[in-house]
């Protein structure tokens, strides 16, 4: 197990001409190979800001992010794309791409200037299709498949990109319970089989507790990272929601509505 990404005294937030808004400070997080790590917190707490900051999209207020022992701000875009892949929740732009072609876009950091796939690229795409069990969809147009299938296609594209770290922003949004469970189990399987690190933000906290190797909990007061069993025993989940009708049952390991 090796540390792929780490933050050192990281403070995240926004700057404007008149003020500085701090969302979380002094974050020291470690993302290790072979780990499925979930990021949870209430709406508006700053999960997306944290993801944008550790992926280099947004500048930190202070502190550093290191990806494979190199400051993320020192990466050239092409080199960064060979070390980090990102799956966002935004809709795909209109196109006529097949599933195979969409997954093959993950090979762009490695192809020549006209984007020609060589044998290695094709093998990586095929491997990604097999790992996500969507080979049967390869020739379908991406607009012909379900939301759950499309989410697997986007994960396959990230796998084809062949980076040690994959970060997903709320990948289970708009999926029913069956597809949520299927996607969680797929992410777990991928970390075990590929030894990549996968970090994903989610609102499906009960599922995340059951399937994550580690969790990062964001509250207004503190950001903590640990294994789910430790977070349960130390009472971290009890501070997640400021609502007297939502309580965390440590024995059952789930939230209860009273």
C-alpha cells in the first residue's frame, strides 16, 4: 500500500476582492492505493470544493496537495491526466459516440495528436469494458443506455485513462437503490482488482459505511478521515446533521429518523 495523494495543512475556500471565505482548514488527508474512500457531509458543506482543490481545478487558500510526491500545481496538464482521472456529474454534450468510443476518450493523454488508438490503447479500453462488465454495450450509442449503465461507462473511461487515482463526484446521483448498490460494489471490486485508489463523494451514507475502506467526514467544525468502524465508535457520525430528528444508531451502524 502506498500513498498516492496527500494534503499537508490544506485550507480550502474562496477569495473575492472583498473577503476570504474559509470552508475547512488544516486538512491532512492520505489517499492510499487499493482503498475505496467515500467523502460525506451535509449539503453545502464543501465536498465539491474539496474535490476541486485536491484535483488542481481550484487553488487552495493555503497548504499543499501532493500527487505521487509531486505538488499538484507543478504538473503539466498531460502529465496530470496520466496520474489522476475525474468523473463529474455533469451531462455529456450531444454527440453520436458509441460506448466504445466514449470509453476510448480516456486514452487521449497517451495518443498522438490525431488521437489514433494503437494496440495498447485498444487493449486498455477492452480491459476497462470487461472490468465494468459492459462489453455487451460497446457498440450502442451512449444516449441509448440507462443512467446506471452510463455511469459505468464513465467509470470505464476513467479506468481506460489508467491512472492510480480516480475521483468521482456523487456517482450515484439519479440512480435507484439497486443500481446504487451495484455501483458501490463495482467500485469496491475495482480497488481490490486494480489496486487503484478511488475517492467518491456521496449522500448515500449508509451504503458508504458498509462498503468503504475509509471515509472522510466533513462537518462545519472538523474534517476527519478513518475506517468506518472507528468513526462509528468515536461518535463522528453523530455530529454530521444538526437535526434532533436524525440520530445515528452506533449499534446498527445507520441513521435513524425519529
